[in-house]
C-alpha cells in the first residue's frame, strides 16, 4: 500500500493553526508528519486521539514534536500527558520554527 502522508521531513502536508486533520496508518510502522508554522511566544496545544477516545483507531498513539532542523524540538512543555484516550502536549514556541 502506498504511503498517503510521508513520515519524514519531506512531507508536504501542512496543518494550519486552529485546524484539525485525520491521518491514516497505511502499514505497520507508518508515521504521518505534518508541517505547521508557529509564532514565537504563543502557546499551543497538540493532541493525537486514540481508540479509547472514539475518534481514532490506534491503541497506543505517539506524538513527536520536531523543529525545522528535524531534531526533537527543545521546547518547554507546560503540560505533557499520556491519557487513556489521547496524547496531549501544551507548549510555548520559543523561535516560531
């Protein structure tokens, strides 16, 4: 099966602030990467909903946040929770990238 959303920095999928999107896991080990432009000093909340929420199909969803250099973002997480039905990260962007 073809990958509908690339799982690396070559992904061209853009997620505008304030919008929601649904992705599909196309095969075992698949990941979907979305690009987003953040404003420095603003707070953001990102979440992935799993099977238990009724809004997803993954039993163990994973959320990774990377910067424009494709490194794990060095952000100050004000809240990072792994709940039974979703993964939630709240943070403030330091650079906007």
